[in-house]
């Protein structure tokens, strides 16, 4: 990730979701998350320079789409600290970030449930909050990662399932250790923790992928 725009400070997830939805209607891939202080905020964009990010934010503000904004720099992501502390630190941060979504109502409203957009919005958000960009759909995420054997799963890896068409990946979650993963079960439901050994998911397991940069493995 490069420079990202952060906006909003809401006490209710629904309000952050409305702002994210309004930005998506403008063609901006925005997502919301619960900040460390408990407020819900919205992030979007991946710009190579601070100036480009700031210019975009000011343009949106002049159109009345956002109010105050904050530019998140690459140095603020866990990925930057992982260069110092190693991949284990990054993986722990990913699991922690995914865990912070548990219980939050899932209101992204993916445009195509058959493509796995709802659930992949969560995994994309966790990775972007960690400093790594991912494709949007679960099928694309499955195709771009490095395969991981089930007995070699580590925190931060993504686990995929074929819940609709047996020949196509349609659901994804983020592995947090001990055979468990965090996922968005569906539109309007709350984000939760599930076990890979649950019969439903065990029967539909399609594989796992890692996206940790090679210099950190």
C-alpha cells in the first residue's frame, strides 16, 4: 500500500457503512473498520505520493462527499514495522486486526455475492489495514496468492471455500490460528469466528493462500 485517505469518526458502524457506500457509488473502493479508540472510520485509495492522495481528498471534500480527512502514510502500516520485527509480527497484527472485526455488522454490500465480494471485502480490508493490497473478489484472491498446505497454515493466511458452484471459489476467511478463521458469513450478518473442522466448511474447503512478501518469509 502507498498513501491512503482516512475519513469519518462514527460511533455506529451503519453510519460508516453509508459513507463507504456513497464513495463506492463514485467508483471508489472504500471500506470501514473499527479504530483502536472504538470509533468507526473509512479508508480508501492507494496513491504513490502524499500529494496525490491529498489532491484526491480535497477534490472529494469540495464536492461535499467527505469532510475532514487524514492521509495514512506507508510507514504507519504494520508491514513497515515487520521489516524490523519480522513476518511473525505482521501475522499477529493481521490476526489481531481480523479479530477486531468480530461482532461488527457486515454492511459492505458486495455487488455480486456469487463472486464472493461480501466476504472478500473483509479480507481485503484486513490486508490493506496491514499495508498490503489485495484483489477484490475471493476468486481473484485465490488465484494470486501462494498456495499453502492445510497443515502448514499460519496466522494471516487466507482460507477459501466453494460454497456455491463446486468448481469455483466463492467464500474466503482469514486464518487466526488453532484451526479457526474470521469471516463475513453474509450480507447483514455479523462477522464471526468459525472452525475449519465445522462439517459445512470442511466439506467445501478449496485451499489456502499466503501473501506475505518473500523478503519476510
